[in-house]
């Protein structure tokens, strides 16, 4: 027997139950038809009325029997689906169970209505309904226990609630009691129908043709029912083939053993491929007869543990070596398949190859270790940079101030005694020391941006831009400049840092339009998707786009100091502030025709 055969036993049982009911229906229809034909021919109109009444009671009895059989078939189908779910965990079993229980409830109600004229049968069906409810509640609790804590918990629940077999036996007994009562009624009603039958026997010859016709009709019905049974058998064979195909196409290795001998009953294609053996060389043998010693020892040990301690055994990782010496890692689950009485029949082993996942986890651990080491090195480098910044702040500023101060003292005290060239040298020294001091201040400001924590507030960007324009135009020839500020949407971020962005961009625009006739500066914004893009556009000196990648680097300048003053740190500060807010910066320009600097920030919803 293979795995598919084992799983299809339940379907076969369901089919047999359904066909027993179908054969009863065919027999009842045939006998009823015969009675109608004979009684119509013998007794005429009066006999016809008696025959119809008798036939109705017979049909009523058969209907009760068929309904009770359908309740029984549906109930045990639901019980089988419950066991299948607890065993395999397949969700479809729960759907089939609920469908079967719905049919049971409907047929049980029909049976109550059919025996409404028989109080004894009504009470018997009421007791049957109570027993069915008890079994349904017990199965439902077992399903919940299996889903939550596994098959063992479901078994414990069954044991704690009482003998499952006793409850099932009481249900079967109640079915048989109801059926026996109906059969007794059927026998009584059929005997009562014998008298009119004997009265019309003398008309048998006359009605031979009618009887033959009735027999032919019954045979046609039987033929149709046999054809349906043949179709059902074909369907069961197709299901068996389908299950075999499903098992063979599962990527996991599946082994099925006999629990008594631990010999293999069947394996799927994945197991054949890994072992490098055909199924015929595996079935009927034990693990030690074809596996390596290590693999066979592991299989036997885990099998014994499963049989001795539990219905299921989960092994998160087990390593096996194939015939070529390659090491594989598997996640294995072993479980016992039991019969209706709880006796173990098969031991099923399901193994998933997780070698690649384990290797990836190992690589991730190595990468995390390297990343931690690099982070430590980066933190050490940052501390060294902070130490350097401190040294620059405290050790370089004093000499620069001394150079500038003494140069000024020379000019003030001995300027009239110095040659013009000497005074020019001193002016150059002072200018250079002041510029170097400014470079140091800008560098320190730039480095502090990386350590400064960000505030997150809703910032009025229009107010910041207006303030930056007013500040940049102080001391400049503001009367000659045309500055326009469009509506600027608010953004979420650090107000002081975003104010620095506007200040740097606007002051750049003012500076680089200083040599332009009719200078213009335009400030605006637009919303695109999940970000707001702001811009500052001018018609000043502009720049060559081939050097645009240098604009936002520290100390990168596209214009000489003698042409436009500056340290080359302002746009680097803009870039750092915007990127820390999760945004981006870029620029467009043409030499002699102006430039446009953009920066985009996430919208409030995206932030």
C-alpha cells in the first residue's frame, strides 16, 4: 500500500456508505412501481386508493431510512475529515467537515419532520441529535487543541473527555435502533399490503405486459445507477492518481514506513533524486540496507524516538551526507498515521532541504560581524576627526589671530616708515589669515552638522526664504535687484538648519548676480508625488554643467577667489542638511546666463 492508497481509504468508505443508500432507493422505487401497476390492474379505482395509501407509507418508510442513512454517512464523513485535519493539518479537511455537518443538520431536521407522527421515533431522533452534538463539540475542541498544541494535545483532550470509541458506539447503536424500528414498521406495512396482492394474483397473466414494462423500467434505472457507480469508481482512481502526482511533485522528500518493520512502503521523486536510487530499490528495505551508515543511524534513531515518545517529532536541522560526500542540511518532521482505533499504521517523514538558507544565515552572520567591525572603525575615525576639529578650533585659531593682530600693529605703528611694497605684503598676510580663519569656522560648522540632532517641526518655508532675502540684501545694492518669492508650502524638519539652507542659497544668488545688469532672483516650489521641490533661480554668472558634480563638495569652487569671494563650504552645508532630512539637491546652470539650485524634501504625509 502506498501513501495515496492510505489517504484514500476514507474516500472509499464514504463512497460505500453513499452507494448502500442509493441501492435502497433503487429497490424502493422498483417495488413501489410494481405495487402500483398490480394494484391498479386488480382493484380499480377503490383498490388504487388503497394501493396509493400503502405505497405512500412504504415510500415514507424508505424516505425515513434513506434520510437516517444520509445523516449517518454525513456524520462519519465529518468525523473522518476531523481526523484527516488533525493528522495532516490540511485546511481543506476543515472546509469539508463544515460542509458535511451542515448537511447532517439539514437531514436531521428532515428526519424529525418525517417521524412527526411517531412520538417514539421522535424521541429516538432527539437522543441521536444530542449524541451527535456531543461528538461534534468533542471534535471541535480536538481541532482547536491540535491547531494550538499539536496532535498529542488533541489525543489528551479526547482521553480527558471520555472514550471516543464509546461515544461513537452509542451513536452507531442509536442509528441501528432507529433503523430497526423503521424496518419493523416497513415489515408491518408490507404485510398489510399482501392481502390486496393475493386478491389480484389471478390477474397476473392479464397484466403480464404491464409487469414486463415495469421490470424494464426498473432495469433501466438500475443500469443508470450502475453507470453512476462506475463513474464514482473512476473518480476514486483519478483521485488516487492525483494524490500520487501531488506527492511526487512536492519539493520536500517524503518517506513512508511500516511502523512494525520500519521498512519503506513508498517514497516520492524528491527522495529518489537525493538518494540517487529508483523507488523499486528503496521500497521493502530498511534504511541501513541502502543509506550511508551516518544517515541510516540518524533515521533509525529518530524513528524510534517518534514511536516511543510522540505522534510527531520536529527536527529543526539535521545534516546528511550524500553519496558524493556533499553535506546537506534538512528540516525534518516525522509523524505517525493511525487507524480509527488509534493503532499506528505508518510512519511518515517529511524533509525540506534548507542548505541554502543555512548558508545564507552563515553569510549574514559574517557580514554582520564585518559590519560591526567597520562601524567600530568608523566610530574611531569619527572620534579622531572630532579630536582634529577640536585641535583646529583651539590650536590653529590663536596663531592666526596673532598673525593678523601683529600685522595690524605693524601697519598702525610703523606704516609710515614702511615701503609701499612692505605694506602690501602685510595687507596680503592679514587677508590670508582672515580667510583661513573663515575656512576653519566653516569647516567646524560643516562637521557639527553631522553630530547635531534634528528637530521635527512644521516649518514655514516662505517665512524662512523671506528672512534670508532680507538678510542677504543688507549692504548690497538691493534697489537694482528684482526678487520674487512664490507661495512656498510648509515642510517638516529642523527650523534652524533649514534656515541655513535658505540663507546659503539666497546669499549665493545675490553674490553671483553682483556683476549682472538688471539682476533677477526667483524663489518658488512645486509638489511632485511624495516630495516638495524648492528652487532659487538667478540670472548671474552661472556655471558649466560638466562640473555640476563638484558643486556640493567641501572647498569645491567653480569661480576664482578674485572673481567671487567665498570658502566653498556653503553648498556642502546645504547638501548635508537636505540629505539628513531625507531629501536631495541638484543644480542647473549655463555660463553667463544664470543658475537654478533645487532641493526636495518629503511631504508631511511621506515623512
